[in-house]
């Protein structure tokens, strides 16, 4: 009987799980190690755009994702009083989906062709002379594997071993997120632009909405002691409906800094590589971090299937994934700067620009991200 090569995936997020689906278990034994005590996700929404849905179709999960998520066709940009600055209706061969992260995870976990090992936090890595990798975990367990994929997110420990480029960069604003059951129904997504502050709303399904809010860190000083909800109501309480209601009715609010890294190459070394946020974390302004993790999973699996597990496959994967990631990370950073403007003149100019840009041009701008089809790449 043929002995299968062993691949360790560190991290059971969107990247690690999607990669296992894309690679399959015919030629490789995949084990996914997750530091949390169970595989799952916290309560927030995630937009899955057409450029990632084409991968979901390839791995047979598209229908389940379409039925678990909400679809939206229209996107409005408003000011904090609710005045519409622009709208667009992006067109694509796939819909735009917004799904609860827990549901997306549940779909990715069902029938996954991999061994799942929760409660395994990577502590160290060592390459052996013959190219294998000795992995040690904080629970005292260890494994010797033929290949390793670091899908361990923004603060990746595997990245520290391969690239060692320090901590991610904080871009000067904080992001809060929540999911809420509401009585209103919009059927569209919206982004509201204030001064150093923004709010986004996306419909999930069955009256559930996801929202996110940002505020420049320099605007939030002198606010302690104050609970998260009180702070958000202080910052957004007089914004247009239903923003205050959304915040008020949300049970669990998550908070993150706006972080990314300079997009640089060199994330593969020998029989190890990085995937998803570990390789190319981005600020969330384009909603493409998870989508790129899905695209990268597909490319990595296809290069391994074509070139076999090893440096050639990993280098090819990196050279195909890097240009796309570099562009998304850079453009998302710029978009965040425009969204977080504070000078009254710049804010007025930005809002005028939104009003002046015809919706056909706005559609063209987002289409650059949505219409990318990683499944058409020549591997
Ligand atoms: C506010 C916000 C909104 C966003 N909105 C969107 C959106 O709408 N659409 C979109 O596509 N993207 C969005 N993103 C980005 C998206 O969440 C990430 O890009 C995506 O989760 C990356 O997936 P990942 O699997 O690479 O990393 P993660 O989701 O971070 O998963 C990494 C996993 O590795 C585990 N891990 C970490 N260290 C270790 C270790 N030492 N040992 C073992 N396991 C470990 C972690 O517990 C985690 O489960 C958003 C991000 C933020 C912050």
C-alpha cells in the first residue's frame, strides 16, 4: 500500500479548512491543529464575494453557502445623517453573500478530508536534515511531518519561524463588530461615512444583520471607565437609523485593531509555507481577507497536486498568490485612509467625490476584486 505523505496545517480558520477541502485526502494525510479547544468561530458576519465563491463551487460547497447566507445586490454609501452619497449594484456570475462566521465554519467542517486536532497550540518547529519538520505543541504532543502549512492567522507563529518580520502594523483605528436580530429589513448593504468613523451594515439571513463600526484611536481618548456599548453609543448614538438600534440590541460586540503587514514575498521555506492571514493579512476595508485565504487555499492545493509536496510547489503557489495579495492589501489600506479622514475639508471633498462618481464607475472599481477567478489560473 502506498504511504501517504503527511501535511500538518497549523490553524483551523477559513484558510486551513478550505485548504483541506481543496487538496483532498487521496494523496496526502492532512492533520489540522487548532489551539482552541474546539473548531469554531465567534459571532460576526463575513462577506464572501464572487472571487471566493468560485472556489466554493469547485469544492462542492457553494449550494450550502448560498442557502446559509444572505444575498445583497445593492450597496449604498451614506453620510452620518443618512443622506445617500452613492449607490451601486455590482453584477457577477455569483451573488454576493454575507454569512454568519459560525455557519461558514460549520459548512467547512462537515465532511472535511482531514484529521482535526483541537487543543493543539504550536510551540516550536524544527527542520530535520532530510527536509521533514518536527512540530511541538504546548500540550506536550509532537509530530514529524513531510510538509507544513502555517494557517495560524495574523499573529502567526509559523511566520515568525519563516519570515520573522515582527508584529503586524496597527493602522490607527479600531473596528467593532456584531450580529443582531432586527425588525427592520433593508435587503441591501450600506457603508456610512463620518469624520474618522464609519459603520457598515450587511444583511445575513432571516432578520439577522451583521454590522461593523470604526473609529480613529485618537478620537477615543478620555473614555474610561466606559463599557463597549456605552462607548459606541457615545460615538454613533446620533447617527442615522438603524445604527443606534443595531448597537443597542447586539449581545456580543467584538473588537479588533485595524492591522495588516507590508506585503512581502519569502513566506515559503523548504517544505513549509504560509496561507491566509499568516501570509498576507489585510485591513478589512475591501472585505477580502477571508476571500484571499480561500483563493490561496485553492492555489496551494493545486500546486501541490501538480508539482508534488515540496519547495517547487510552494514557490509556484507564492508567485501566483503574491501579486493579487499585494494589490488587495495596498488598496485596502488606501481605502481605509479615505474612510477614516478627519480634516473637514478632506471629508467634504471625499463625500462630494462619492456623489460625483457615476454608479457604473463604482461598479468597475469593485469588479476588479470580484471578477478575479483563481480557478482560471494556469497553475
Ligand atoms: C473586522 C473584520 C472584518 C472582516 N470582514 C471580512 C469580510 O467581510 N470578508 C472577508 O473575506 N474577510 C473579512 N475579514 C478578514 C478575515 O476575517 C480573515 O482574513 C480570515 O479570517 C483569515 O482566515 P485565516 O484562516 O487565515 O486566519 P484566522 O481566521 O485568524 O484563523 C487562524 C486560526 O489559527 C489558530 N491559531 C493561531 N495560532 C495558533 C497556534 N500557535 N497553534 C495552533 N493554532 C493556532 C487560531 O486560533 C485560528 O483558529 C475581516 C476581518 C476583520 C478583522
